[in-house]
C-alpha cells in the first residue's frame, strides 16, 4: 500500500482530572514506499509528547473487528495495553473501557460522516467510536503509577491519505452533567477539482445526539478564530449549537501527509469549551443546555488562515 494511514485516538482522564493523556496508535504507508507503525503518547498536563515508531511488520490487526497489535501493545474497543521501553521512557499497564457511546452507524446515517463515508476519493475519513465511556485500570510511567479507575475517556478513528489542508477540531466530555459530550470539526474537503469546508458537530446530551453536519442540512452561522479562542455556531431548522473554545498550551503532533507522518498539528487537551444548545421556534428560541466542558481537546492544523470568518 502507498499513501495511506490509519490511526485511533484514545483520550483518558483520571477521576481527579489531574492526569490527561492521548494515546494514538497507527500505521503509515508513505507514497515513497516507506512504512511504519507508531504510538503517540501525549501528556496534556506537562505538555509533552513521545513518538514511538515500530517496523510495519510489528503491526497486526483483525479484519472482522477493531483489534490492533503493535509489538506487545494491544488496542481494541475493550481498551488497551501498553508495554513500551525506548530507554528514556518506560510505559506499561492497561486501561479497560466501559459503556461506550458511539456515533450510531445506520443504513441511512452511517456514522459521523454520513454518506460521505462511502465516497471513494475522500482524503480523510473520520469516525467517533465513543463519545464518552468509563475507565478502569492504571498506567505506570517511568515508575510512577497512575490509577485511571473512575475516570472518563473518548475514542475516535481517522484513516485515508492526508489530514485536510486546514481544519479545526474540538472535543470534551467533562461537563457537570456526566454523560454529556461534544465533538466538532471544520475542515477543507477536496471535491472534484475544487474544495469546500465540511463540518461535523455532535452533542450527546440527555441520551440524544444532536447532529449538525453538511449532509443534515445544517450550516455554520458564525466562525471567528481569535488570539485566545475559537467561536463557532452551527444551525439547522430546529436547533442552534454555539461553541466557544479557549486556546491553551499544546504540542505539535505528527500528522499524515500522503500517508507519511511528516505533517504537524497543534493540539492541546487542557482547553475549555463553553456550549449552548437552543431550540428554535418561529419567533423565539429556548435554551436547552448550557455548560462548560473541561479537559477539552483542541486541534488547529494546516493553513487555518484560509478559513473564512463569519461574523
């Protein structure tokens, strides 16, 4: 294979919210024929990242379900087990995931990307494997054991050729009301010789996913990228979702370009996102939910200066 990558994003936060990590396993096939498996280990509190690489032959997977192994490290929908030692950093332990809440996959609404999921020439595909779930287990990092039992996690997947030319992504599942979770992204999508700005917004609240996407007929009614925050409003005929994400310190994570992990994306996982959901009526509107999500992921990638501001 050439010009292809596949990766999974596990975010874990302990019960006291003092430890926040993103663990990203994946496989990369460059357009020059180079291949590698990798595990990114991002410490959000200390704002540092380790990028562990492996020979592609150390990567194995199941064709029937999400079940990946990189050397002695195991990743699946039940959780993951790590056993890494590169001389400078030693990480081992295991985390179990419970009560996963995926974006529903149905015949007429196949996941977060909708019918775009079936378009064969898309540059990047995205799936939300769990908006929110419980954690059980611990990790030992250079002799320091961290218990994640009672914490909460998030899980998604990306695959394709390259990350978009520019994009913004945000996610949080730490609100006052447990079980509430948000994921939203805006990205440049190549399309038949041109491109457009695609977007996905999903708010899990009170057991229901409120969806705002191109394919559901929603639109972006406000977008501003300021020095210290990003503001975006999504709206359809029934609802409006207002988001205000604060920027915090992050790291440059390796990202795919033509299959190779040679790109960079700025990510933080200690941001906050203020969320408001309105129910729209003919001459009035009613607020359904308002809250601030903590321990939020915020990605800013590529030529974001090309994103058009909507006042």
